[in-house]
C-alpha cells in the first residue's frame, strides 16, 4: 500500500491575512507633538449649540439690527452729501462775488431738494439721527456747521430748533472709536465692502 504526503503551502497573501497585515494595515493620520509625545490629531465635526436668548440679549440684538438697518438705509444719502459738498467747495473756491456765490448755492439747494426731499421724508426720526452722524463722517462737519456755512447762522439756528423738537440735534458728533459710533463705523465698512464704495477725501473742514 502506497503512502503519500500532502503539504499545503499558503500563499504570501494568505500569510499576510493570518498575520493581520496587508495594504490596509497602515493608515496615515494627522498628528501633533505635545510635550515630546506624538499624539494623533483629529478634527471633530461641528457641534451646534442652541439656547434661548435672555431678555437682555434680545434687546441687544434688536438694538444691533436697528442700527445696522439704519446705516444701510442712510449711508447712500450721507455719501452723496459728501460728494456734493466736495463739488460745491471746489466750485465756490473760484467764485468770489457774494451774489454769485449765493446764486450758485441756491441752485444746488434746489437740485438737492428735488432729488432727496421725498426719500428723506420717509426716514424715521432714528434714521435721521444716524444720517446726521454719517454726514458728519463723510464731510468732517456736522449738519449745523454745513447749514451755517452755506445758508447763514440764522437759518442754522432755525433748523436746530426744529431738530430739538424731534429730540435730535443738527450738531451730531461722530467718534468712530466710541460707543454706538464705533458700531456705525463697523457697519459703514461693511457697506463699503459690499458695494465697493471707496472713502471720500473731503476738500475742506468748515470753521
């Protein structure tokens, strides 16, 4: 009776499988070195946390949105004021006769009234205050100074009295580094970036 011997020799791939090794046994991963140790680093998925705002937070949010909206609505008018004032100053620098200066100013006033009376009348008192601050920013002068320069002190005082009854003032200051004005400045930069507005270089500071 013949006897036989059977020997099964596993393939290299089978040996790798038995040993737990293969093309997937080494995984690349990010790592950081912390105090001399190499530690695996992973980026976790974002976790969204939602909570109910307090009354104070809701008030702050409403104030923020109201001011931001007012800047978006009124900045185009303030910017136009800056452009017009630069143009008027440039023209007046070459007009020396008092009567001719007055005639020119009146003609520009008529033009501006025709262009802006309707939209400005639709502004709220709050938006009007923001507009006056923005005009100060764009012209480097408050509204009282502008009216006094072009229309005279009596006219300026008249408009200032009207503004007083609306709990406002033509002499709105503007400090881009303080309080609400700092927030206004932030929103102005936002509008400028969005619509590609460059800063206006005004021609002169009224005295």
